[in-house]
């Protein structure tokens, strides 16, 4: 600590006594020590180097780094090394004026031998003094780091399914006296999730290959490889990525479905045949084509065969029941046979679904139903958009051991109405479907209906309107509200409630049929006034008509025609 202030107390001596001489000498010594103490207390030694770490870049250099601490002045670092098992020593020097790698220093060939043990200590020196780190000890093979291996081949092995063989070139600068351990990571080209396997190669092993098994057939993979000296804690960088594909396999089984169309004038019925892989099944092959054969249920002698590469396929069948079978094939074989029964035109289907509803649960549309048939546990779900003009694209999916079906909202278009049907399936028979309409997402209707006025009487008038096009509804229509007002009088409104749709069996279907007309007359219980106009004449003016859907959105009204 620097002495900032000195206080001296003197005693008057009338005569030169020994005590007075002693005090004078003490004061002289204090004045001489004062600047020395200040200088010594203001000295700032460099921080002691900590966290020393060394990496041996095999047959290149030995690089050591450390944490220098906070530097307040120019500092020079000297790395002192002993090597050849302590028989030799050398130094490496750097300083704080070097902006890059000021806390790193390297030793180069030929003064690096392997295997070897060495010691490292770092000395920091500035103008005020020197400080030395603790001694550290290093075994070169334990800190060796090699170049990455080079992959030059990723390919399947003929006749071995779901496997690819990776072949690489061993790093040129790798210890010949040590085994190498490897990490191989891989993923499918469409995935971001890596998987890893670890293995070790003996230093005498000339076979630089690895067989990666348990993969998906007919799938392209991305491969990368790294290595490390066995016993070292440092891995090489990853090699460049390479891609390879597993072999395809014989096709797997297909799911088969049909769309029955009305019978034609000659009594034959068009049947659209559809097929696809099961939900979630991987693509294991490149399909070359499909073989389809069909025959009347009671006469296998009338079998007909079709070969095709595309779907859907339309068959023109007679009025009786038929069996339809199909397989897919590629260069390696055929799939299992998929079979479907087509009912006769006059055949009555069984009924078992009593009620069905659709609801939104988070980001999914969920359809649930109830059945009175306990022995039915397989169902076929169909869905397609309810369009005004263009033919719909039908989607379908089987459901087993459940009475509900779920689909993500992002697989359905928002604001589109979908027709959803569920068919019960018992053995080879398909039952009567139950159908509803549903939206994956509803919104405010984009436009209102066109209206016109008819039958204008003294106190009554009939309002007519057209249905709103399906694309503009954006939801299921609940009702229409008519706004009207007498000239200079009060404004009123009337809500025209839609009625539930019914199908051919008089069962309710989710969705509403808007009434095409509405009569306005006096005496309506829910009107605010008992007459259409205040004075009973015909000068009442209709203000407009708006619609309301289940999402509680309304259209702006339109003037009547």
C-alpha cells in the first residue's frame, strides 16, 4: 500500500542529546523509503495462466492454449516444454500484441515424436515481473487428432435387403501404431434427425468398410464419418457427406376401394376402382404396374384381366355381384393379393350407424359415430370437398377397432365444406354409409345472396333469394336475416331460419338448406311493429338481406332486385 501522508512529531532539544540524534536518523530513513514503497505497491504482475490445453495434430504440430486472464500491459508468454520423456526441452513464445492466438503457441516437426510424454508450463512476463503456471503433463496419443476419413462409396449390397455398405479411405496422417475408432451418423434425405453407430477398426485391418443394416428399403440416406485415435479424447472433423440408396423390395400389400356409379341404360354399372398403400407404409419399391382381374361372384369362368400403370380405373360390370382382385409388381416380385367384393345393383345394404358428428379438437377435425352392430369393427371413411362445378377428388381411409376418425386441419382446405361418409364393413360386405358435412375452419361469408321482391300487397310482400355459391359460404348457413324499413319510418328485421337437410331416409344431415323465400306480413310475433308500414301503403322499402353461418359471421346486405 502506498503511503499517502506522513506525519512527523518533533521534540525541541535545547542541547544535542542522543535521543534527538536518533529521531533525526529515523526521519531520514522514512524519506528515503517513501518513494520505494509507492513504486513497489503500484506494481501489477501478469495474471497466472490457467486452463492449459494441448492438442497434437498428428504429424503436423502440437498446439497448446490457455486462459491468459485480464492484461493491463504488454505481456509476453513463454511456453516451456520437456519432451522425449523428459530428456529434451524447448520453448515457444508469443505476446499480447498479437490480436489473434495470443493465448496459443505451437511446436512443429521434427521436434515432435510419437509416442511421447511431455510437460508444459506457461510463463507470463510484463514490465513488473514474471509468473508461471502450474506444470501440466501430456501423453501425445491421448491428445492426438487426425484428419477426417474420406468416404468414396455408399452403395447397396446385391441381394441383401435394407443395407448399404460404406467404404472410405483411412486418413493419410493417422498413427500406424494405433487403432482408430469411428462414429458414423446417417439420416434419410427428407429428415433432419441424425442417427449414429460407433465401431473400431484394428490398425492392421486393411478393409475400410462398414455395413449399415436395419434401414428402410428403397430409401436414400445421407452418410458422414469421423474418427479418433483409440485412447484419444479428440475426434476428427466430420467427413464430407455422401448419399446412397438401399435396394428396393417386392411390393407390399395394397388397400382397395370402389366408387359405385348409377347403372347405365344397358343395365351395366360403372365402378371406379381405387387403391393405395396403407397409411404410414413406407415406399419400398418402384412399382412397374398393376394386374387386376374380376369375375361374377357365381361364375369364375368369366374372369377378365386388365394390366395398367395408372389409377383410377373404371370397370363396367353387370348387375350381379362381382369379385375384384389386384396385385402390384416390380422387378423383384409381386405384392400380396388385395380383394374387394362389388355388390349387385339390387342388393340391399345393412344399416348400423345411428348417429355421427364432427368437431374440432385443437388442430384436428374429429369425426365420431355410434353403431348398433357390435360385430362391426371395420369402417371405411370417405371425404371430398363439396364443390359447385369441378369434380371432387375423393380421399378414403380404413379405420379398425375404433368408432372415430381424425385428420389434421392442414390436410383440409380452410373455408371449404367437406362431405364425409362412413361405411360399415362386415367381412366381405359393405354397409350403408352415414354422411355429414363439416368444415376444418370457418370464417365470415364472403358475400350475401341476391334478392328480389314479389307479390307486393297492402301489408305483405314476398322476398326471394338465391343460394350463395358454396365457395363463398365459408361455413354452414344457419339462417338469413331480412332488414326492412318504411320510408321515413322505423326499421325492422326478420330472421328466416333454415331447416335441417334430410337424405333419402329422412335422417338429419349436418348442414342447413336456406329457405328460398320469406313472406313479410303484419302480426308477426317477433316484429317490433304490427304492420309492415306505418300507414299501410305500398311504399315500404326493403333495406337488405344478410346471412349468418355457424362461425357467427355475417355478410353485408344486398339491395333487392
